[in-house]
C-alpha cells in the first residue's frame, strides 16, 4: 500500500491527514524520491493509461507549451519520469486498486478503501 505525494502540496497534506491508519502505508515523496520507470509502468497497468496519471494542472504544463501539443502515451510517460510535478497526486495504490488525484469523488473512494485496508 503506497501513496505517492508531494510534501509541499497543501492538497496532498490535507488528504493525508484524513486517511485512517496512515502508518500502514508507504509514503513516497516524489520530489525527494522520484518515481522510477518500473513504478510508473506498474501504475499504468492499474490506471489503464499514462494519461490517467498525468497532471494537466501542473504549472509546467503550460509553460512548456504542452497544452498546445497532442501528447501520446509515450509522451505522458516521458514527462512524468522527467518532471515529478506531472504525476497527478496524491496517487494511492491499495492492492490492485488505484486512486489518482484530489477530485472529491476520488478522495471519498480513497478514504473508503483506506478504512477497509489491512
């Protein structure tokens, strides 16, 4: 059970405070310990695509002009590996379940899954 997050992200910190039994999770701070190619490939298997893991609200998305480009799955993977801010967060893995991002319904499902996590 792993949660990928950013220590300086207020939204991540707020969500982490809501998680019951947080000490049962491995917390991965993606700025100080960047995600690996193997990890992103495993996350993609659970998520169904690299695009599902990609954050379009990252500040660099516009500054790099990515909003003007048509990105492929290969591109999404490359950018997530190159720049930690492109991983949508928090991303939580519980067994074969993955919860990506901070949308209210995602957080609600995340918290419900945490309550039942062993």
